[in-house]
């Protein structure tokens, strides 16, 4: 099957939107994953993020985002000794401010209308 110029353009538009969406949702999804998992280290956060979204996140991207969330007081960071080696590892937990942030963002969810629904922004 031959791909038309219009189909190629549509694919490019969807890919661009998807990348912007993923970048803006990473913060919210990471906070949600950590809230649901309780205190977690990065080794547990990464696969939980992928399981929740189907997206991969580089180690660098993960640590950069976790550091930004901690600096913004949305996460706390605790250094705890690893079980076998005793080496320090960081564990992350959502703060009260992080919980409040998630609640406000979750309240902003926009629902797109399906074929049989009436108006955008309304839940079915």
C-alpha cells in the first residue's frame, strides 16, 4: 500500500503532538506512580512508569525529572543503605505539596467526546 503525501503529513502531525504530550505528562505520571507505589527508588520507578504508559524514559531523563520534582518540593528524597552493599541509594516519596499538585492536575482532565457523546469536557 502506497502512503500518500497527506497520510505522511498526518503521521508527522500526530508524532509531534505525541512527543509534546509525553513531555508534559512525564511529571504527572511520575508523581502518580510514586504516590501509588509509596516510597520508591529509581530502579522501581522506571519500570512502573513504563508499565503505566508504555513509554520508555532514559536514566538521564528520569533522574533529571526526579531532581526537578524534589527541588520543587513535590518529592522528598531519602538516602537509605542498599540491602546487600550498604551503599546509599535514593528513595523518593510524594510530599503533601506533590499530592495537592496531583489533585489539581487530575481535576483538569479533559475528556474528548466519543462518537456518541455530546460535548467535550464532560465525563460519560
